[in-house]
């Protein structure tokens, strides 16, 4: 994968009657953390995320020198053939809430995402931490952890297993989307508009982040 790579791909899967939990350990983006945070809110649309139908920012504020945001996204979902009867042939759309925290001092971006619709079918929660790579300061690593639960009677384990099986593909597609956006904005002149971190005085303690 040019510009980004997925390393130490490992899924730990524990199946129970109604629950599956797993984690996907680490991805590497061959771009600096400064570049990643600069395009973080611009990563959609991209050709690898055509399932993202819309996105809206609900809240953005600075708390304790950290930029905290809440976004709402609508995504198209794909059901397996054996599960189509549950939706009576209707297209599946899920609403996703993403909470993010940008810490310019520790140089981390932490995201928490979960679906708030179709929860009776499944609940997928994911946490990602983006931070500079210790091996190469010009690269960024993303550490992911996720869990999925389904309480559908009889079909719960199968639904959870289906979501787990698709997760590595989803992560790879996400990394390709990141690389596309980062390359798209690479070399563009930065304008003078700062994110809320700079506007509220956080620049006294941390480096400017330009968008």
C-alpha cells in the first residue's frame, strides 16, 4: 500500500451467545502527525469512503487545552444475503456518532465512534488513537480497539461474526482513504485560518495547527 501500511494486524475474537469482541492492533500512515491533524476534519469525501453519505459537526469546544468535537455521520451499510429478510429489501443506513479529542501537547488524536441506529441489530464501538510513530517521527500510527455486540435472538453470534470478518477490510479501506486525502492536500499552501485550539490561546503551549 503506497503511502500507508497496515502492520501487526491481529484480531482477537471471543464469541459468546450474544457478543463478539475484538481489536485490530495498529496501522501506520506514512505522513506526519501535523499533516494528519490538519486534514482530520477533511477526510470525507474520498473514493474509499463512498458509503459515508453525510457528516455534520454538532459541537466543537476547547476544554483543558484540548479540542473536543462531536460529529454525526450517516453511512450506508451492507447486509449479508442471509440477513436481507430482516430489512425487507430496504437499503440499510446507520447513524454514527464520532467524539474526538485533539491534544496538541501530547500530540494525540483520540476518536470514539459508535452507531446510534440499528442498535437492536448490532452495536459497534471503536476507539482510535493517532500519535507520532516512535520508529519514524515523520509517520503516524493509529492504534484501534473495537467491540461488537448483537442481541438478535438466534442470529446474534452470526451477525457479530459477519461484522468481525469485514473489519480488516474496513480498516484497509480507511487507511487508503487517509492516504488519498493526505496526498491530496500535500503541497497545498496553508491558509491563516486556525482551528479552535489556536483561536482560544492554546498556541501559547502548543504548536499552531493550520487548516
